[in-house]
């Protein structure tokens, strides 16, 4: 009996040990599963020499000890002298031993945040050196080394020199002070402003660890639709407490600045950026911020967009506004990220043209600590958009990339979509600014125009859900932002592979299958939501689900009908010279390809053209049939993803397996909803049948039109 009880206990413990709620993200540090490899790793690492005493070094040491204990099942005590099979870690400045490794040539390429990891021999001893020019570089190196172990790489002939290609690598949290998250689908904000500064939630530390592990070095912690209260003394104390948590991990804190703050909390009568009292107010405020946070990063500002206050309220330009902040931040080393996502209520102009029209004339007007932060596409984070024409149009101004990790238009946190292919598509796009090969990536990293500020930001998908992102696979998009901003040359497949191995394990079948799911997921979504260049046909306001029929919004360009323009002739938005001529904002080479209906890539067809229903597509099908084909293919892909996932039941812990399984079922249902409702609606214009052989929609168009979601998440302020 006792034996049976013990046995039961054993199995229960086994099961609970296998359960995983996803909290640990990609930093799971599970015991290396391959026994041979485990033995090799243990032989190669018998001790650690770790130089330095700073907070960053302590964070790195703690991480390494924790990581190795998990991965290799051994506790490591730090040693003061060199021995064989040792990890030797530090900077040349902090240790003569490290300086003696003669890694100067490599270190010259590692910069302030990068690192060198090499196998080396010192005094006849085999060692692995993890070295940086700075303590933060060392921390990044340690995280990279742990990644090598977690992904089961060979560590016998390491020769790595790594430095970030992009300087500012940021998360943008659209988090409100009351903890709601604009367009957030993973619970409430992780920032508990009420209990700060006294209470430091472990989550803040784990957040910083996760970011440091992928090289993210900044966090804008407040919503772009800003609240001036964050700039008051009481809140700055809270900001300082967060900054203290982030600092050892090489992460700077940034805030959003509400343009009208001088009126709201400063009791001034105006916020005119050329007014001396206003300027002084911001200067004093910024000096005050730096007293609380000596390494404060700067401001992200949304002005004169969607009702936010800004310089144009005083007939001043975006440059006047941005430069006012820039002047006050410059002495402290802070920067201004001024958003180009502007479109005015009054202008009837094609909304896509407005950012370019407002910002291009201001090229060269900004101070040198100002960057313009541009959304990847000209509209608003759709499943697929062409690149924003601002990339390639402002050679004198640093442009930061803004991606959206939170899935406002991509199925919220119930749809699995791996965004690396979306991000890469934009980075690889050719602007032709200086002839062929002028990719968005080269504009972004400053190399095309010799600019030194460079940045990439992702609107965060993080909330206080136990697994951070709601959908487990949302973690992969956070991971991607970090890895790509560090090195945009990594392929989507490489990033997926790394993430899977760290998140789920290294079993071949597991890695290969999840890889297939991830790499097909974005195209699947484009197909079942907005194939062939359709855009913004989501539910009004909350953006949940399909509503291509919606035409009741107060502004024309908030209506899906404005964007798809379906009629009895065809469908799509004519942005050629015959239409809004948006295409003229691109370089002639780009324009030429897109303006011709025969050379325009089909994935952008309805973005640029109003196309007749019977237009012959490359497949030989007419447009209507092709549209049906795509919508059905999208649903089929989700069903395949389900099958693939189900085949992994034995290889993934129960909790995470079931979570993803349930969410894929939701996704399938919603993909069918998208397909059926869009096709039934567009059919009222095409008057053509859904081709034979396809399953027929099981609901009427009326049914879909009547669906209502008053409490769809993410909409609250
Ligand atoms: C839109 C969102 C809105 C944001 C805005 C922005 O719907 O909630 O405030 O973008 O980026 O996509 O400022």
C-alpha cells in the first residue's frame, strides 16, 4: 500500500513538474535532454570566473548560475583564478585576466552593448570567454551563451562577435495609468502604479530579464494617447522605481508626453511650443525628470493625431513641437521619438497620403536628437501593407520603425500569427531612394544616409496574464522584435527555430512541426482576413472580426466600405494617378511596378487598384474566384495548423498543449466567420457564385451583420 502511495506521489510530482503555465517565456533553462550533449557541456564548463561588481554584472552572474543549474543540473560556485574548462567572463577593464585574453580586435567590433564569445586557450587551459566592452555587453553575452545551450548548439568552436545593428530597440506600452491597456488583449497593464514605488513586483524584474535576453534596451511605459499625470512628482517617483529595476539590465525608461501638459498640470494658459514660458516649463520638467531618473531615455509623442493635442493647435509645425522637447532633452542625452501617425479630421485626402504630406517637407528641420517614428505601413498595422513611403523620403531625418506586436488587427490574442515574416517583408522592401538596394532596413539602420540615430519599436503585447501575452505564441512576436532589432539579417526561420527550442524543447519532430505552423501562420491569416491587398475591413472601433459592410462611422476613413470600395464593377482602392495618386509618394521605380495592374504583385492588388470582378489573375482564375480560393485556403491552413499541433500532444506539456489547442479551435471558427461573411458580402456586388466544391457558408449575411460585440477587449481608455 505504502509503495503504491509512493508511486502515485511520484507520478503526481512528475506531472506537476511537466505542467507549464508559460510564465518563464523562453528563459526556461530545463535540463539538457540529450545525454551526450549534457555530458559535453558539463565537461566544457567545470567552473566560472566572473569579473566585475556592478549591478549589471550581478544580474548576469545570477542569470548564469540559475541558467546553468537548470540546464546542466549543477550548482556553480564562482572562482577567483583561472582553471581549465572554465567560463571566463568580464570586461578587459574589470579584469586583467580578461584583458590578457587579447580579444581587442573582436571587441573593437562589439560596441557598447555587444559581446564576444570564443573558445580560447590561456596558460595551457581551455576556456570559453564571454567578454564585452561594458558590463551590459557582458550581460548580453551571458544571455546569448545561455541561448546557445538552450538551443543545444555545439560550444567547442565558438567564434562569435555580436553587436546590435539598431541602436534604440524598444517596446512601446500603450498602458494607461488605470492599468487598462489600449489594444491590449493579455489582461491589465503589468505596471501597478498604485503600489509603486514601494512594492516591486517580481514581474518587473522578469520583464527586464526577458528584454535583456533579446537585446531590447528601452521601454516606453505609457500610452501614446498620453495622460499628463505621469509627469507629476508623485508619478515620477514611481517611474524612478521602475527605472531602478531596469537599469542593471541595460534598459532605459521612456515616457509619452502629453503636449498640453503645461496647461493641464503646469497651470499655463497655452502649450504653444514657441512660447517662452512653455519652453521653460518643459525644460524645468525635463530637468526634474532627470533628477529622478538620471538615465531617462526621452519622450515618445503622438501629437495632432486622432484628437491628441499638438503644435498645430497653435499653427506651429511638427518640427517646432519636436524641437522644443529636443532642446530640453539634449543636455541630458535624451531623445524625442515623434510619431508620424497623423491624419486630420478635416482633410478629405486619402488618409494614406497624409503622413508623407506633412512630414516630408520637414526633412532637415528637426534637431539631431529627434527621430520620426513611422508605422511599418502607411495605414495601420494591417495583416499586410506595403511599406510606408516615408521610408526613403526623408534622408536627413532618422526614422524609427514602429511595428505592432499586440494583435489589434490580427485576431487579438486568440489567433496564432508569427510576425517575423511580416516584419522582414517590410525591412527587405526596396525604397529605391538611392537606386536599387536601398532597402527599408538600410534606411532604418542609418547606413543609407549616414545617420547615427536608429531605432525599432514594437507596440507591446504584454499584460498581466500568467503567460504575459495571452496566446503563448504571442511570446514569439515579442522575442522576434528583440532579435530582429539586434540583427535584422536573421531569417524568420532562424528566429522561429531559436524560439521553439527554448520555449518547447529540442526534439526534432517538435521543432519541425511548430516551425511549419509558425512560418505558414501569417499568410494563412492574410488569406482568411484580407487577401489580395484588402485592408481595414474589421469591426468598427474595437476591430474585432469582419465587418466589410460597415458604413456608419463619423469619418469616411473609419469605414470599411471606404477602404474596399466594392461595387458592381469590381473591388479595391485606386491609388494610381487615376485615383488618389498615393503611388506618387514612392520612388518612380516602385510606383512603376505597383501602378500597372499587370505588374503589381497580387498581394497588393486591391490596395492599389480597383479591379473588375472578371479580371484574369495569374492563376487563370478570375478575381472573384481567386478571392474565394484565398479565403478558403486561409481556413484550410488553419485546419492544417490544428492537425500539426495535435500531432504534438506527447511532446508538449499538457497545460500549454491544451491552451494552444483550444485557441486554434477559436481561430478556426473565426477564420470561417471571416471567410463566410466577407464572401457573402462581396458576393452582393460580384453576383457570382462561390465555386462548386467548396463548403457553403452555414449562416446568412444578415446573421453575420447582426453580430455585436459591445465588450470586445482593448478599446478602453
Ligand atoms: C490605432 C489604434 C489606436 C491608437 C492608434 C495610434 O486603433 O488605439 O491610439 O493606432 O497608433 O491603430 O496612435
